C-alpha cells in the first residue's frame, strides 16, 4: 500500500530557482528518506531524517519533517539542469534493524528549464 | 565499484516462461530487497531478506520466489511469467534498516508478451 504521497506530481521551474516538494504519509515512522531517480536509472539516496529530527541539510538540499502533520518537504536551492529527475519520499517504519522495507510515494517529476 | 549489480538490464519473456533476475552487492549489507516499479504506482516491495538463509514476503510476492544462500546474492525468480509482471525491477540493500538509506541497483526492465 502507498504510504507517502508527493505533491506536486510534476514541477517545472527555471534554472537557479528553488524547488519545493512535499510528502505526506499515513502511519508512524522511524525515519523518512528522499531519493532521486534520473530517467531510466536506479534510485539514489539523498537524505534520511529521523522521526525525532525536524530539519536536516545536505549541500543544496533541505528536508523538514513534521510528525504531528505526518508530512515532509524537500527543498532544492539554486536548481540546476542536472537536478531534472523524479524525486520520491519513502518511509521506514523499522527501528533497530526491522524488516518491513521502505514504503514509497509515487514521486514528483521535477524539470529544470535552462 | 562498490554497489548493487543487477543483471540482465533488459529481458523479454513469453507468457509462461521462467527466469531469474540476478542481484549482487559487495558492501556486506545484511538487508536486501526486491521492488517493482510500475507507471503511476511508485515502488512496491516484492520480497526481502535480513540475512543469509532468511527471506520473507513483501507487499506483492505472488508469482515470485527468492533465496539468500550468501550475504552477497539475492536472486529473484519468476516462476511462470505473466503480462502483469511487465515492470522495472530494482534490487536494493541496506547496512541496517531503520538507520541507513538503501543502495539501489540500476534495474531490470522486463517485458512479458
């Protein structure tokens, strides 16, 4: 069953602008992760935020997590053409090595216009 | 290069045929899993393994078998291919779920005719 739902489904912005994607989920989580997928390629892990964290940064990426609203956002600052990809949020309900796997949303397709 | 290796990259099967999708990782990850990705559906978990000799079902296990005889390898078997199994299949591994992200392979694009 789909846990995360990304919003918007598609986003097109100009190079240099910031891109914000949102993710909502339904059940309690241990952590939430964001992945990038370039067309025809595998998924690449971007960032993991634990349920007790509210914000995390990695380079041009900023992720927030609001467990009370069961939502997360991914901000990409100063976008580049190379950021064109699909972005997925995935929730991990496992703690301490559990085995339920990740539950993915359907993704946001981001297009950066040169 | 360290990572997850999937073979083949592309495969066309006829309905009723069987085949094995290979997955190998060289990062000493205990956890390995298989996902399928269909248009508009995101990724769904097929089977997973928490270590050699241990496997279990995910969300969509019907029509697939797995085994884990070594830490490195986690093959996915299609027993009798059906058109509904046309999809892109991804193998993913993690050092420890709940603490680390997953490393994905580049995928196998399977078409069943």
